[in-house]
């Protein structure tokens, strides 16, 4: 971290005390980006002028106003599928290359009100469809830990921006692992909140019943602070539950004595690489030493999770992406007839992976196939939810790897969509169940970070953070 | 072979909410194009729908009015199709779990009451409007995007175009009574699609059906169905088969034009709308809304017949529109004879409304003025005949009857002296007829009356004239 602070709390205190200013902090962020992002390509757009102007405005506020801002002067990055008023929001797609939203997402308003300064919009897989950032229309992102590898995805730009020390925090979005997996690969902390904890208003929809915005940060405390800023009621999102998160000191006591941690046996079977298995097994020992109770649980529906997930998410995507038709905004291929306008706009405006998913989703919703695919997947989803409920009967949270391997090489899986889909195997279940998941670094294989995932019952982000904080205190691997 | 016609209707009614179904934009017909739009109804990336509970309340009231069950839990669904007037590429509607379930509506055709089943009522959003007057370009108006509609679906219980018309008029009357739709088909605030099939009488199975759309008047629905029934019968009589097809009704040519066949039918790929949680309605809410229902057309018709002594036909016509029935009752507050008032409204007021192609709201004649006019007939100031002219002038000039009578000098001539002179001159001008009358042709009396009325330009009191004639011809 190039910043002279190790947590957001510390950074905000330094600004409030006058040791530094919002402007100096933001300028430092921008200098780091200018120096490093040519190689990493974590950002699709950076608006330095606007960010510095905003920082100066914050510096001019009264002490009382500053005291009310939990993210005062913090440079943050926002994934480019979250709408920012007057600032390009592309979803890493040619379709929205020049799209400038006339409104802010609710989370962006929350960041503003908390005193955060948005320095730029981060790179991602096109429309959040991918696990490596390689489907971005603007070119992929490199993993700051090893620039020959992908950062994971789809929030790869946000994870890389935090890992590279470009920003103090970032927002990502998670549909089936898109926050947790890149955080695991980049060695940073990512939290996917309970579905409905954070407003989705202004998040460009990929799969509405799964999408959730969450923080990507360098430490567990910052995850809690970010979550308390972006969570809560929003009258503009009917699926937002209106349950704000409040971090309590109890979470950061590093006391996990008696905490019951379930290890689902299905998550440690074949397909899990040794490079990931070893640090996680070592972690279980160390957590047991700290007084946690580790027990084996079973989540037998794991084997259906990938199939159910890719049916649900492609079905919803095929409908959510129908609005990109060249009629009102976004890319338009000039054509004489309406059918040609639709066909050519979508043929040229979308990349291969997006088109693949639209085709799949259209197919599974088609007359005669709906029952066999969509409806079946919806039933599997209920079974998965029941599985978790059963498991949480005997444990407080569940621990698993984030992904089967460490960050993979750029180009390694990009020609094999099925291999790519399988990298989501450990993360999609929590998404389907709508429960929160936290990805925390827990070791490394050489330079490559390994992440551990914790999953908790709905609205129990406090338990997740408590466990995550304990892992962090163990000092990695 | 004798055929039976089977018809089912789908009626779309635009709800009179202040704002749209899923956003805060104003929902109003006739505002300047593209003045009521926002990220939600424009389908911008990231915008989300939030349900307008007032629209839900209106739909529930309609459900209560026609005896529907109201679901405690219903679902929204996405109906997916591409069209430039549909910004999101899907319409938010309800599909297999609608807000209201089975209900029924009694209709009266040929003085017989028949109960027609209603399959259900669901809520959905309207699409925008395309304007094609600048070919080859088309313009898009977002104002209508997302305005709330209810779709009322009938069972295939209707057996003739006349029954379909009666059902449609019956639904319209209720929508107006409970004040949730202004029911102007010409403006599209009420729309009707029809499914029609024929089968040989006695057959239980339904025949292949066709659908007709775009009928933008109440009578148009009846006409289109008559046309389609005839067409199908002709095909069947010639040994042909009916193909599942959708037609557009061409009002100016009075015929239907094929729009698409079954092969081109859309696959709407319905699935549950993930942006909206299930819609829950508790029984207390339904009970409270049920209490807000006014007297409905059928009850009012009964009251008009039983308590006011109106004939069934008059009661039916008057109660078919809440405003007409209100006009009737308001007039009755100023004038005592219900049958007289009913007669004047059914004959003359409706004639004016139809001739001028206006709505009852645009009527200049007030109930008070109509009552005053009827009193002026009763006290002999004017004849019923001149009253007909006066009522037209009341509409034309927006004046009360006394002012018009004065200005037009239409006061009935009851003064015997003046009438005597007129009658005398009539007799003098027609000596041949006088002779025939005296020879026993008694029918000629009406000829003389007519001549005398003509001479008074309609303002003579026929009773007085009659009396004078009998005296002078004796």
C-alpha cells in the first residue's frame, strides 16, 4: 500500500487530524495509477480532474461535516457496471462504450455522502460475464502479483486496483463469485453481502436475482466499514431488504473460541489443486488452535450448482440484455430495416461470451424447454438453499476454498468456456442461496495468493467478518 | 350444418393513477411527447422497477366488483419480445399467478340475463408509442411507457358478437363506476382483443380460433366479430379449415387483415420477474377496498326499475354509464317524473351526444336546465315539439331554456284570440277540406291542426287549436 495508512480508519483519522488532506491523498492515488496502470489496466476510465476537485471540496468542509464522513477523502474505484452520473459506464462492452448515465447508482450516492472520492471506473469482464477479465472489450487486466496471469473476474479490475495499491477501496459486483474469486486471486479481501443488503439500483443487471454489490478492500476492517456505508434501505430497489449493517467492536476482537466452522466434504474432493488445498488445510489447524470448533458438514447439491447457476444466470441475462437494441442509447449499427438494426447492433456490439450466454439463456426459456431447464434449475436452487440451512443447523459458518486453483495464466482458459465456468464451482452455491460470502487471503503458493471463503447464514456478515479478522490476524501463510 | 360461435375477450384498461406502474413519472394522456420519462421507464441500464400500490388497489377493486378471488400472493413475470416501443425488451406483466382469479359478470342480451365467466385480472405495464408520420423514420414517445394496465380475460362463454358487445359494455360500465379507467377506446385507454371460433352446435370441443386486434370502438368489436364469424362460417361451409391466425381490424374498410400466423407467433419466454418480490395482499386490505366500491351498474339498474318505475330498456341504457345515470338522478332532483326524465335522456340527450360525437362531460345542457325545460312543457309555456328544438339550442348556446324561449319567441301561443284568427284563416284557405270534413271525413281534423301548427311556426298549443277547430267546424 503506497498510502501512509494501513486501514481506512487510520487514513480518515490522518485527514481529520490535519496530518494530510483529502486532496493529497487523492493525488497520491492518481499518481500511483498513472505510474502503474499502463501495465495492469485495472481501469477503463480515470477522471483525475473531477476527483481532485471533489477532494478539494471535501477539504473545505467544516470539522463537524468531516466528522460525519466515514470514508473522508478515501480514493475509491468503482466497477464499470455501476452507474456514475456524467461519467462513462461501459460494462467493458462496445455496446456501452460511450454511454454516460444521467444518474448515480445508490451505492455511488452513498460513497459520495460518506466522503469517498471516486477516482475511476474499473475494468471487468464484459457485462460481468467471465472469470478472468479477458472478455473486456477494452482488453484484459493483469494480476499485480504476477502480471502474466489474470486477476480473475469479473471484478478483476477492482481487485487488481486494490492489490496494486491504486485505491484505498473498490466496489465490485458478484453474481456467482465475481467479487470473491478475483479477490482470492489478487490477495485482497472481498465481501459479497446477503442478497438484498445493498441496493442494486444503478448496477447494470447481469442476473438480477443473483447480482449483489460488495466491497473489495485490503483488510477485513475496511470491508466492514465499506459495507456499513453501502448497505441499507433503498426505495428504488424492491429487492433491497432495508437492513443496514453496523460493525461492532466485538467483530474485531480476534476471539473465535467456540466458533463452529463447517467444512463441507464435497468442497475438498477432486478438482481442488494442491496449491490451494495445502494452505487451507494448514489454516484449519491454526483456527482449531485458536479455539474454533471445526466440523465436517455436507452440501451434496454442490454437484448441481454450476449447471443450475449457468441456467439461471443466462436466462436472466438474455432478458436483461434485451434493452441493448440500438434504438435509444448505446452502440447502433445503422441499418435500413428494423430486424437488421437489431441483428447487426447486437452482433457487432456484444462480445462472444455475452452472445453465448444470451443464446443459452434464450434457449432455456424457450417454449417447450422452460420446464426442463429454467424450472428445474429453480428447484435445484431451492435444494441448495435447504442444504445450507441444514448445514447451518450444526455450524455458525462454512469454510471452503474460493477457487480450485490460484490465478491462471492469461489465455490459459479463454478458449474453453466450460473450464472457465468450473472456476466458479465453490462460489456459485452461496450466490444461488443468497447468503453472504467473504474471501480472505490465507496463504500463498509462491507469489500467488490463496484465498479462503467463509459463508454464513443470511444477514450474518458479522460472523463472516469475525472469522475473516481472525484469519487476517494469523498473518497469512 | 348449424354453427355455434364461441368468443372470449381480453380487455386492457389503462388505470387512472397519478403516476406510472413502476416509476414516479406522471401517467397522463395527451401530455407533450417525451415529457414523462425517467431512467426506469426508459429502460436505462441499472434502473429498477418499484411497484405502484395504488394501481394494485385499483385492480383489486375491479376484482371485487366482478366477484374475482384476490390472490394473497401473486407474481410478476417478464414477457420478452423486441419492439422499438418497448425500452427494456420485455414487458413486466403477470402470467401464471395473476392478482385476481375467477369472477363473473352478468350481461343482458334480448332481455335475458346471462352470466359470463371471467378467467382473471392481471396487472401489467403499457408500451410506449411510435409515431410513423415522418417516413422512413419513426419517432418514439416514452410518455405511455410503464403506464398501468389491467387485463381482464373472459372465459370463452360468449356466444355471439352481440353478447361480446354486451360484455365489453358491462366491463366498461364497471370500470367507469369505480373510477379506475376513463374507457375511451378511441384514445386507447380501453382496448379489446377477441378470440373467436366456430363449432357445430352440440359439439363440446372448441374449434380452431383466430384472434382479432385493433378494434378501437365498442361497435367496432361487434362488427369485427360479425365479420370474422361470417368468414369462418364460409370457410367451414366450403369444406375448409380455420388456421390459428391473428388479424388486425381495418375500421375504414370494415374488414380484417391477416397479421401473423401461428408459425410466426412470438415465443415470449415468460419467466418470473426477478426485480420484483412476490406481490402480497392481505385479506384486510381486500375487505377495506371492497368497502370503497360504489353502487354498481347492476344494482343501480335494479333500483331504477324497482324504485323509480323505469322500463328495463331505459334502466339498462341509463346505467350503462355512470355519468349518464348521475345525470338522470341529478335531473330527477329538479323534476319529479322519472319516466319523463328517462325518456328525454334516452331519446334526446343521447341523440345530441351521438350526433355531435361528444362525451357526456362535453354536454353543455345541465340537469337543472333539462328539469326546467320539462316543467315549462308541463305548465304549457311550450309544446313538447318545440322543446325538442330548445334542447338542441341549449346545447348549442349553453343557455337555460327560458333565455332561449325568449330570444326565439317560442312561447306557446295559448291566447285564444290570436289562435282564433289563425284557425279561421286556415279554414278559409282550405274550403274543399272543410266541405269534406262536414260531409263526414273526421280524419281531416288532424290536417287542420297540422296547418294551424305550421302557421304558428310550431308554437301553438295543440290542445287549444283542437278545441277551437271543433267549435268553429261545428
